[in-house]
């Protein structure tokens, strides 16, 4: 019996470069991401929190004039639904982190419900990561986020390996990176930057911790929600100056 059209890895590798065969979406357990491509570049971009509208807008615009692949969450809210439970999508990249997020956001959930959500994510986690993660060596993953009053570079400085606070009066705008060479560049910028390179003891399931564990170049760009001009400026600076 012929199986329904499911592309094998070999077929994807053979035809993936043809525009016709390139998927426009990638989805895992209620998390659906739009894929925007521009030219050929080892830069990968990610917008993962659906309520961070400024970051989405800035990244969409950026992709019109800069090369790379961008993944943009289609959800409009911060959290996603997985098997009926709320989950912070930036906590789904490890089982440990997922469990903490599921428990925190669904205090009345049972262990069985959480296990069902975990199993659904187990089936898709690596699939999603294989798309998000940049090619080894020169590739870099750049994630764009927005924050509010509750979160700033001051929360990250104590748990970072190094910090360069060139703009201490504007703590909501900062870079967080996992590669010391990138930090060397970012610390020369007029902006705030922190380095989190060490393999973290506490795994919160976020992409930055996963990147540190797997020695992947990752840069997080945080800017206060609504501050579109500033986020555009910092994203351009990053793209222009990073190797
Ligand atoms: Zn975010």
C-alpha cells in the first residue's frame, strides 16, 4: 500500500533547495511557525513569544532587506496550548524545563496530563530544533524578544559569565549571547551585553540554555515592548557587525 505523501529525509535533502519544495510553515504540538527566507545566509532568526508584537514587526521588516531564514510563531499569545495545557514555548526545549513551565502555568494539572503533553513534545522537539538551529561553525541563531517593567539585563547579569553595561540607564535593551567571540564584538557596541557560555546547572528549557549546552552561537535581542526604532537599530547593528 502506498503511504500518504510524507517526505523522507533523503527526499528533503535532495529537493529542499528547490523553492517549490521549501515548506512555509513548521509546526509542533500547537506551536506553528511561519518561515520567511531571504537569499542564502547562515543567519537564523526566531520570534517565539506571540504577544511580543514589536519584535515580530521588526523581524518581518528586517527580513525584507537582510539575508537569512526567520521563524515566526503564529500564535498571538505568549503561551501555547499543548494537550489542553498552557506552556511557555521558550521552555519547551528540554523535558525538565517543560515540566517546570507546565506545573507553574497549570497548577491544577495532574502528572498524567503533563506526561501526555511531554510525549507530544517528545515527538516534535528535535524536528523543531533541526529547523531552528543554525548550521555549525559560522551559523548563528538570533532570537528577538520584548520585555516590560519586570525583566531587564539586571536579572541576567548575576548569572552571566561576563557583562558589558555600556547603557546602564536603559537596562531593558540588551544582547544575551552564548559565544565568547560574539561577546567580544557585542561588548564593543554602545549597548548592554551579557555572555552566558557555561553549561548551565539549572536547565529551564529555554533556547539560550540549550545553545550553551550544545555550544551553538546564539544571540538574544531584548528590547522593551513598543520600542520599535530601538529594536530595529540593534538588530541591524548585530547583523552588520557579527561575523
Ligand atoms: Zn520573549
